[in-house]
């Protein structure tokens, strides 16, 4: 195990908020905690989209036996997040799906529902066939 200085830990985690911003996260915050009987934790949080209150945040904790392990898990977690574009599309699809379900439950006429259902099918097909541009 290699010990890290506070300066090295700062230098390692300082780019993480920018990486979260690039993934579309709002007001990201990253901290490192040393937890008794648990290890080192890199804790990340960000505001939920359209949040009304400051406490409406999403959290991701990455725990490891060393800073390097916890940090590696945090970077991997960020890299696995969908792009900002894809996250917005998935959020919209979720809202559209709920709207379609509500319309069906309320017995809304098919004339109104069919365009929504067709839109959802097209969006779903686009998500399935989406291939991000390769990075050079």
C-alpha cells in the first residue's frame, strides 16, 4: 500500500467534479472520507434535475481498502454513466412512458395515445441502435 499525501489526494479528486459535469450532473461534489472499520470512501453527489430543494441529491459512494482502490472505483463509476445527451433522453423516455401509462389507465382515446406510443417506439429504437462516436 502506498501512502498518499493530502496534496496528492486533492490532485487526484479535483478533476472528478468536471468529469461529472461532462456527464450532465448538476452541482457535483466529491469528497474523500476515512471510515472506521470500513476503509476509504470517495463520495460523489449531485443535484437531481428539476430539484426544488437543495437536499434533493443523488449519491454514489465508492469504498476501497486504499485510496487508489476507492478512487479507481469512482472513476469507473463516472465512466459508466451515460452521456449527458443519453441521460436526458432516458429521463424524457421515462416521463413519456409514465404519461402513456396514465393515459391508458384513464381511458384516453387511442387517437390521442397512438402518436405518443409511436414516439416512444421510435425513441426506444434510437436508444437501442445508438452508437457513440469513437474517440481518437
